[in-house]
C-alpha cells in the first residue's frame, strides 16, 4: 500500500475549512437580513405584532398591576427587563454620557427594544412603560387607528406628553383620532415599525446620548427624519398616584385623564 500523500491530505483539510467558512458566511448574512415574520395582527396585541412592557425587575408592584390590566383587557404583554440606574456594569460598557443614571438606563432600555424588534423579525411593536392606564375600550380604539394608519410609518404615539395637534389624518367619527405628530414627548405608549427601529438604531448613538430618549426621538420627528403619527385625545396615559412615584425621579409630574379609566374601573385610586 502506498503512503497517502501529505500534500493531498493538506489540500483536503484546506478545502473542508474553506467550505466551512463559506457556509458560515451565508448563515451570517441570513442573520443580518432578519426576514420579517408573517404575524397575523391580533386584538391581544392591539393589532401590533408584539407588546413590550419595560419593567424593572424590582418593581413587582407595577408588574402585578400590569398583569391585572392584561387579564381584564385580554392582552399579551412581554415584560422586557429594563436597564436599572444601579446597573454599573452596563454604564461601564456604554458610559454615562451627559445623562443622569436613571435617564441613561431608560435610554438604553428603549434602544435594546429597537434591536429586539429587528432581531425577532417583527413588523412593528407597541412599547409600553409599566405605569400606564388604558381606556376600557382600547381594543376598539386601536382597531380604528390601524384602519386610518398610512402604510408607511416609523413611530406611532398612542400616548404622549405636551404634544401639539398636527394635521388630521383620518376621517372617522370616533373620539380618538389620528394626526401627524408635531413634537411628542414621553415614551410610555408608542409603537415602532421595523423600518422605524432600523432608522432609530442608525440615528441614535447609545454611547453618547445627550438627551433623554424621548427628546432624542422628538428632535428627529420635528425635523421630519422620522415619519410619525399621534392619537388625540390619547387613550393610554401614565398612571401616577401618591404611592406610585415615577422611576425617573426628575420627570415632570403631569396628570392626564381618560374618559373611562380601566384602573379606576378595577378599583385603583
Ligand atoms: C378585535 O376587536 C374589534 C373591536 O373591538 C372587533 O370588532 C373585532 O371583531 C375583534 N377581532 C377579533 C378577531 O376578535
Ligand atoms: C370608546 O369609548 C368612548 C367612551 O368612553 C367613546 O367616546 C369612543 O368613541 C369609543 N371608541 C371606539 C373606537 O369605540
Ligand atoms: C374616509 O375617507 C376614505 C378615503 O378618503 C373614504 O373612502 C371613506 O368613505 C371616508 N369615510 C368617512 C366616514 O367619511
Ligand atoms: C366604562 O367601561 C366599563 C367597562 O367596559 C363599562 O361597563 C362602562 O359602562 C363604561 N362607562 C362609561 C361611562 O362609558
């Protein structure tokens, strides 16, 4: 028997290695593409592909209240573990920028959700903070909003603060109607489309945020870099009471009211 030629063996090993490299390159580009999934919009997610609820693991009180809302309103919430202002390892990685730790943590939480929208291949997602209250007929309201929503949008503010009334978009006879956004603040109830998430990841720099996340979005909406719509009057508001201080302590305390509050209906005061 002749001894196998070491050069042939070497060439075979090189070939196997190259084919492995090529196949992993293909996998890599598939992952980058993150094809958008076909998800049938459901009332359980208010007509969006998904509902994220930003929740700090130690605010179990808020999570309990959100669970009660979900069960009464028949909604599916995906609790997204928020970055905390005590998370020093995160700040070591991303830096503090010019923001306070709680604003910084809030910024990074929302940024990570935009990433998740792309990674999960979602068409869009509603992002809620865990201190919200809904109109009892929120499902009917969002059904109407989806009917009026133009095909292309980046962000949609179902809740907001200090938003001015822009150009009317729908011609429905319902109470909560759709307008072009002018300069919506707050991030307690807004939806982001897949394109919107891509744009935001491109435009926001998590390493050097100068503004709180809502102001960073507002600035780009005002400049028309982001196509955005807002609902007036808003059917999702921030719920604030004496025993429910905000986790972003320096935020302005503002009260807005609903026509028919679900939390009040459930006995919260
Ligand atoms: C979703 O909710 C709307 C408004 O309440 C209702 O008209 C519609 O039938 C619901 N859809 C499903 C599939 O239950
Ligand atoms: C939701 O209920 C309010 C009254 O609480 C009403 O004004 C509004 O038109 C309703 N919206 C829809 C879409 O049914
Ligand atoms: C709203 O506008 C659309 C198209 O512009 C039209 O088809 C529809 O009939 C209008 N609805 C109402 C209630 O005016
Ligand atoms: C508020 O919502 C509840 C639950 O859907 C309903 O029973 C009640 O009639 C509503 N109240 C008003 C004033 O619309």
